[in-house]
C-alpha cells in the first residue's frame, strides 16, 4: 500500500491527479509512476526549451538510474533531447560512456559537445574531473581524503560547479584552460568535503570551509 501523508505538502491539483492515477491503476507505486513518467518528462523538456529561448543557461546532470527506464534505448533518446537543450553538462564517466559509446572521457566529451552543450564536465570519482569545451580542456586530479560517506558527492560537485558558473558570469564555452582548472579544482573540493560527513545535504560544506580547504591544499 502507498502512504499519502506526504501529499499534505503539494498542491491540490497535483494531489487530485495522483489520487486519480492511483485509483485507475493497480494501487502500486510503480503504476502511479508509470502514469506520470511521460507527462513529467514532457514538462521538463518544455521548460528547458523555454528557459533556453529566454537566454538562460540550462544545466543537465543525467543521474542515470536504468531501473527507472523501460529500456536503455529510451533512456538514451530522452536524455539526448535534454542534452540538446543544455549549455552545461555534468556526468560521471560511466554515464558518458553509456550515452556516447566512448570509454575515453575526451572522446565522449567531443560527441556530447557536437550535440549542443557549451561545456561538458565528466567526473571520475577519486581520480578527479575533466572539463571540455570547443575552445579548451583540462583534467584536475581529485583530493586525497578519508571519506566516510560518498552519498551526494556528485551533487556536491555539481553545486560547486554551478556556483563558479554564477560567480564568473561568463559563457563557460569561452573559459580558458586556466579557468577550467580553477573551476574543476573548486568543484572537486566541494565534492571531497562532502564525503567527510554522513548524509548528503547535511554534509554540504560552506563557502568558507571550501576556501580554507583549498588554501590548505595549494599544492593539490
């Protein structure tokens, strides 16, 4: 059975739609999810298209979970549409290979850049991250830390990356190699610090903590 206590926090319209899908289906989470998957997908793609048309920088992290897709082909097709609407991509090495068929990050990035993004950033766990644009590229090794919980480290990395995008106020596709190195180093630091505590959101470091960490790792 499904508990609907969480529905107190959502709009009446969405609540009615969920209950309708529940009543029409077999009463399982899977059935409700199936009925909302396509409308939600269309809404996200439409919103991304509107944002791009208005001049917004759209970022996309595929966060691939194959168990949530009906097929690998469907996952590639839908994510491909979102990639085409995005200016900034962040994904891990496995996701990049899945979407492009290329095991080497640089080759995968070139395939992705041809689809429209201005900047592609591929993370590789403790090995760090690599950033690619049509103008330049850079690979920055990760920081050696004693991790206690890696949950949310990818999200933390993306938060650091987007923070730098907003701070620099410039087209990521025009960044120099030096800027790419600095941005990846900052994002790597946010991800590393996030692994030092339990919990995803609770472990997110503050801006001051990131600055102090980077200052202590000037040779990193």
